[in-house]
């Protein structure tokens, strides 16, 4: 089975069958080659419905959860979108096929560089990447129509709320490592937000000033 067939099977069996209906989301999940964003040696597992390890102790998220987050963000053509926790660049790549411009922040410089190379090789040129503390968002590029956070936070950062347009959507996993809820927050006014709980998820922690503290280093 070639990768195109594998993507189609993934979409039908793992995503559409579980309730994702947005045709734009289903289309990009069929189009973007997930195997290009996995760590070497894991390509054969790219279309299984599970997270996969990448460098720096991070992961590329489960396809169904990624699709559910994209659908929850209610993306439209031409949107300006921010992704926090870019990792291998897979979610940014998917976003780039729907949105007008994607901004993605990653804490680890090595992952940022690798994601940039993958996106460049695929010709996805409407993504801007930078290394930094994603919990603070990307103020210089704000405001955004949607923000997707690909790592869990203990609470939703005020900085991210303020970087949404009125009507903008923030999709973020909130909670501890063992119990997280996927939340969609819609900015309905200057200081007004509507919150929807989309169910339980599990993500790695977002390290940052408005996320989790840096893990303590252990001595050899």
C-alpha cells in the first residue's frame, strides 16, 4: 500500500468514522504526508492512530486528536493561525493547507530547524516558525483567528486569550499529565469568552512562563 492509500484508509477508519466531518480537515489529512514528519525508523507506523516519538522527548500527536483539534478550531480560508508546540511541524503543515498564514512556535531549536526543512521541502511556504516560549504566544504577529496549542497547560494563559480576534478560537489541552481536558475557548467580546469542553486527551507538557516549569535536571 502506498502512502496515499494509507492516508485515505487512516482518514476513513480512524477519523471520519469517529465523527470528524469538516471536509477541509479530512482533505488535508489525506493530503499531507505524515511519514515526512516522523522520526527516522518510524515511517511505517505513520498512519496508525497513535502518537509517535520525535526528538527532544516530544511526540507527533495521534491523527484523530489532531483532526479533532483542527475541526474544533473552525478554520476558514485566509485565517491567520498560531500553533504552540510545533514539534516536527506536522500540525503546522496541515494548518497551512487551510489557513492563509500560519505562525508556529517551538521551544527546542533543533525541532524548529528540522520542521523548517520539512516544510520547505514540501513547498509549504505560508508557515513562519520560530524558537521561543510558546506560552506567551506570538505578540508581533497577533491577532489570530485561531490558536492551537499542541501541548498541555495547567491553566489557559491570558497572553493567548488576548491574542485572539473577537470571534477567534483557542483550542488547548488543560490539566495535569494524568488528566487533561481539551478546551475550545471562543473570544466573544473584549473580556468575554465562551468555553466548551471537548473531552479527555493526553499531551506532553508545555514548558514556559505561562505553562509548566522547566523540569529539574538530574545529576549523572
